[in-house]
């Protein structure tokens, strides 16, 4: 995987390997996700979700390693889904 796809284009933070929940509909075992709470994508998501859907939620930038496609992971708090981070040593290939 290229270094570019392991970096968030919105804030420049390194993406972390994140284990996909078993109950999710995605077939992949993991994604690479931005967990920077200062990321503009994440921060602006709160207002967008409230305006569009009247929901208290946001989303985090993610990359599917199977096809390198950018995507988003919905979250309901700043701590949501952090327990599924598999590599906290940013940038280390697993």
C-alpha cells in the first residue's frame, strides 16, 4: 500500500489499522482510518450530519486496503470504535 493512501488527505495524519466489526456488512478484515479529532473531515461531519439528518454523529476518513478506495466510518462520539484500533504505532505495516 502506498504511503499516500496511509495518510489522511484532510489533516495529514497517519491512518491507523482498524479492525472491521464482525457484525458489519463489509467483507474486509480491516481498514485504515484517521483518528485525529482535529481532522477537518471529522470536525465538519458533526454539523453536516446534524443539518442533513438531524443526527448527533460524524464520520472518520478511511481507506479500504482491498481496493485503495476512500470511504468514511460513521461515529457517534470521539471515542467510538477506538477499541478496534489494531496498530497504534502509526505507519507500521502489519
